[in-house]
C-alpha cells in the first residue's frame, strides 16, 4: 500500500515500521526466497552478491597495499602518515566486516529456522563494529584534511613532533568517543519476532491443474534486530532545545 512505508515488517495485515535509512537486512528482506539455494535466488540478490565480493577483493588489495606503504616509519614523520596508516587498518576492517555482515544477512533470510541467539550476534557485534569502522575512517580523513591545511598555512614553522603526538592521542581517543555515541545499540537492542502467512500451491498429478490446484497456508517465522532508543532520544533533544 502506498500509505505504508517501504520498510514493512510482515504482510499487509501485520505491523510496519519506519526507520532512518535502510540497513542490509531491510534491503534484502523482501527479495530473498526462503529455503532456496543462492543459484536460484532472484537476479537482484545474485548481482548484489557479485558486487559485494568484487568490493571485498578490491578493498582488500587496496587496504593491504596502503598498510604496507604507510608501515614505513619515514612516511610517519608527521601526523598525516599516522592517520593514513590507521585509515588503512580501518579500511581493511570495514570491507571485511561489511562482507561478513552481508553473508550473515543473506544466510539468515534464506533459512527460516535461524535462532534468535544467532541473530543477536549481528545486533551485538557486527552492526556496531561496522559503524565504528565507518565513522572512524571518516574522522581520520577529516583529521588528514585539517592537518594538511595547518601544514600549508604554517609552512616551515610546522611542528612535526607535536603533529605526531597529536595524531597518536587522537587515534586513541576517537574510537572511545565514537563508541560512546553508539553504545546504546548493543545494550538496548531487542529481537522482534513475527510470523508471515504464505500460501503454497499444491498440485494433484491425477487431475487437471484447474480442477485440483489448491493452496496450503504455511507460517514463516522471522526475526529482526531493532533499537527502541530513537524515540526517547528525539524526545530528549526536543525537550532540551524547546523547553
């Protein structure tokens, strides 16, 4: 229905939810066919799988060469070299965790008998760690841009020793600050389980299809991970700024 959001849980008779952005599970949920091998999945899933593996191979090669390059101490005489060395590690971690999360989501959606305890692994580790790597890589790029600007403005008076000390300090403090902003996700997450009723066509070989075709209802049990903290957080900011 057009009145409902594109992020729908269940069928038209069940609940629906709205979220900020789309996760991998939201994109793949309505496309993957249950109890069906990957070779017989829709073309969209096969294309997404191929693109993901290409991204993983290219990202792995790029991150490995970047790590080998900036492992040289001479390239880490200033903070930019340290930032780029740390960024190569976060890039490797990001592409690896993204690939694991993709296959994790695909395999969960392909099998209807997955336990909630297995899905909880995504809520506790994969999702938050992937966000940590993405945010950290973005902040490291920002630090590189800031230091290059300062270096150009100061010229020969640029203090390389202070730059190295600041870079080491920022690399240590950044993951702590970023993790403090997303720590509520693994702590307050919930596993939402819901059934979906579908109909399977049953044919009788002894009669014609029009006379004997019947539909048997089946119940598929699915589960998703959700964080019910956004509404409370929005209420807090609204009351803080408009009270």
